[in-house]
C-alpha cells in the first residue's frame, strides 16, 4: 500500500483499474479495492487501509486488499 507520508506521496496516482469480478492479476503489483473516497482524511473501519493526501485538494481513501 502506498505510504501517505514521506517522500512518495503520489504512489496511488500510479494505480490502474482492474475488473473486480475477474481474476486478480498476479505479479508486479498489490491489488486493492477502493471502498470509499472522501475529500478529507478518511475514517476507515478496522481491516481497511487508509491513504490520505492533504496537498492542493485533500483526498482520502479506504482500501481493502484483494487476494489472488
């Protein structure tokens, strides 16, 4: 999961969309499902990851890991 702090705060911008109904592509990346997107720091439930960027337009995501 991309870190929301430190030098690499744009990692989520490199994300690509996959078909959640199909098989999870293995290999080069970890696959996450965006559960929620908010225009503030998200309050994610237990078991979901959080990604937040406060630059220009604050945006937060709650993410779930897709298992292959």
